[in-house]
C-alpha cells in the first residue's frame, strides 16, 4: 500500500547525510571517548565537533550543550534538577496546560512530593499570554517552563517576552524547543532562556539522542550519577554515533532554515484542503504565528481517527482517540476552548524537508474520495 508520510512532528526519517556521518563511529571509529589512545581521541574529537555544531544552531557556546538520550530526558533533567537544587529557595513552578507529557508528568510527580505547580491557560489560538505568567510569579517561584511551539497545533509562544519577565525576577526559565528546532530560527540569548530542550529524531537524526542547552554558570542536581561525562551531569559512556548524527543534523537544519520549502508546502496543502472541503474544515491554531510545517485541521461533522482509518495511505496524527467505545478529544484542543464536536474531527498534518507537492496531491485525492463517499 502506498504511504504518504505527513507526520514529521511525530518523528522524522534519518537524513542520508546524517546516516553516512554515523557509519564510521558504528564501525571503524568505535573507541570510548574516555580513553587517551587514538580510537578514544577520534571519538572524543567527534563529540566536540558535534557539540559545536549544535551550539551554532541555537547561538550558544559549545560548553553550554549537554547531550542526552532524548528530549524527555532533557526535560526531566531540568525540571527535577531545578526542583532538587533550589528547594530551599522555593517549591513553586509555573508551566502551561498544553505542554508535552515529558514536561507535564515530571511536574505531576513533583506535585505528589510537596511542590506546587501553577498551569497557565492559552487563548483560542493556543498562545500563552505573558501577563498571565507575570501574575503568577512569586518569591518562592523557582522555575517557569513553556514550550517554544505546540506539537499539535504548531502555535509559537512569546518566549522572548516570558524570558524577559523571568530574568527580571531572577527565576530560571526552561523552554522545550523540540518541535521548533530546524523549522524556525532560534537564538537562546535573544529568547532569554536558561534551558532549552532539543530532540534529535524531530531533526532528521536517529531516535535515542537529544541535547540540553544550559546557560553557563547554572548548577543543578544531576539526574544520572556516575562518572564525569557531560560535565558530570549525565554519567555513562557517550553514544558517539548518535551524537555525531545530531551534529550533522544541526548543520543540515541551518541549510533548511535558509529555504521556504516547509512554508511553501504548508500553504499549498492548506489551499488544496480548502478546495475540497471549503467551509467544512476548521483550522485549529494560528496559521501565521505557527510552525511553517504544521496544519491542525478539523473536518467538521467527522471524526479524525475514523478518517485516518478510512484513508490508510495517509500517515498523520489524530486529535481524538477512542477508548472503550467513547471518544475523547485532545487535551490541547480542550485547553484552547475548541468546540468538542469540532475537536473530534481534528487531524494534525506535519510536512517535512522530503514532502513534495506530488505527495500533497495524492493525499488530497485520497481525502476527497473519502469525504465524497461518506457524505
């Protein structure tokens, strides 16, 4: 069966350039970076080079980049690390209702262990109001965590403004940028963030590699204790092939950012969807103030999961799910105040560097056929 991949926000294929960069460190250059002989030196140098490439992508210093196993680990490292380190200062944390589970679940864990978390709502476009965060800041607030862009609807958040508020109040600010890296330009200094999460498999690198930007001078408790790898913040022999892959992916991301490919494909796709559905579709989120690759579309009067079941050629994500015969909507769409009947029809389409207009035309043909048959 033909498969049209429109779920790049879920994961990306490994770029051929990334794959080839990995190969030597899976075969001939297999040394342990902690060893001083030649094989170890080659591995250590490869890690240093990758660190510099990731740093260049976000405007940081290379020694501010820590390699992790994934974005979820990076988020846990920040949230738990700050909580454990600054408990004497306070136990109050601020986040939002639309964060990824890898942020929400550590926060819920902390709530069970004596911490207080305030969850800020969003407007109908999925955007946080910085003023709502300002009103919640307290002397015992130790961390604010807000995602750069929402993974479901793509809405970009006012990170710079929130970062400025936190900086003035001397409160640490964490930003999960997993979905934004490589899709929109990011500069950690302009954003005023203290921590920034990067996820490799959203960036055409393999699964099982991530990174964390941690502003120089900050000290937090380690999540994994052991030897001194990654500045003693993440013990364990480094995953050299995947680190090299992330470095190469960061280079490729810089190149993609110089093009309008993602936005061009998104615009083309949206115009085609309007052409086949017109008033029977609803855009969830903010079309302009959003990721250039993401469309969250509700097919009014239909159920998103049923559409994807009926059109198996399209690989995309649904905003609704069925559990024991009942249908539930996405918590993100619920937080945005989207009408439940409309939210049930939601599908997230996310395009990538390999998506072509031919792919979009095929997807539109399949969707049009399904909609026509189900009238």
